[in-house]
C-alpha cells in the first residue's frame, strides 16, 4: 500500500517561535564575538541576518555571517551550543499554531506518517520531545529527525523516510525559501512536493522576543559571570530591523 510522509519544520510551521530564533542567534553571536569586531556590525544586523538565513542551523548561520559579513565568531561550536540554551529557555511558552495538532492527528489517523525535520542537533530535539509541548504531538509522529552523523536535514532525511519507512510520497511543509529550494532539488528523484507556509512577523513581536531572550540569558547561570557585562552592551533599535511583509513572503515562497 502506498504510504505518504509529511515532513514538518518545527519552528515556524508547527510552533510559533520564529520571532525568537533569529534574536537568540543574534545574541549568541554577539556574546561570543571578538569585542573589537562588534563595532563592525550590530545586534539589529545580526537579527536581520538570522531572518534572511532561515532554514539553516545556528552554526551554519554563524559560519555564513563570518564569511559574508564580518568574521566575528571564533568558537562557533560553543556559540551554537549557547544559542540552543537561549532559544530553548526563551521559547518555553511558545505555542503551536491553531489547528496544527489537530492536523497532525488527522493525518496520522488517515495513515500518513508525520516527520519533524530540523537542522537542530538531535540531542536538543530529543530533549524537547520529552517536554510537555513535545509530548502533545508525540503520538502522531513517526520520527523527529535532527542533525546527527549520517542523517542531516535535506536529502538524508528524505531518504530515511523513503527507505526506512517505505514512504512513496513526501509532502514537505516549510517556511524558508532555502527549504523549498532543497525540496525542489530532490523532487524528481524522491517524489517530493513542497508546500510553502509562512506568516508575517512584526517588529513588535521581535522586540518581545528581545525581552524574552535577555531574560533567558539571565537564567543561564553557567554563563552569567562570563557574559554579565556583555549583556549590557546588547541594544536593539526596532527602526533598524528589516522584516518581510506578506506580499514579499508569498512572492519568495512562490518563486
């Protein structure tokens, strides 16, 4: 019998936390940056870059920023690990989009197999799966796929579903242009249909995320002594934020 798989991006498609992740990326990058190089960029520029490079892992975003903008972060692994702590703490009260859980349940009951696909480290996703939000959808998921040796977001995740779970068709629901492009690259060989999803994030929501991430940073006691003075250097001016409007989001996903 033909089985369909539905691949879901967790952050931004199932869970409404895409205003938090770019801010956490920016702050982790800033705090781990060489102090003398901070003058060559800004927290606002880092937040804007976080939005523009959506779909990549935090570490890959940092490498890309180093290459394309300012070589600012030395220890990317440590900075990315800190990001995971910040984002997790700041998003503790993030909720699922309306109807998301019901849709996962209905697809599961109809025989489809739901997968979460993510560039986040597998250990981070495994920990999240044990939390109350993770347990809310656990009965309707076949697997949560993250970053681990031999199994990374993109082709390897798709092949895992096709070969290990006998899925003959994949629907990929994603909110980032890079994710839609990756699905299109494998569409002919993996029988993949990309479904673009997005919603408008306002400057007001980003500023709320700034407060949440700053509070999260204060709770990361392991790093508090190291970053206490650096946290005071974080300033975000909403006027400097560059966010996509509805027409731009629709156009990007459609193209």
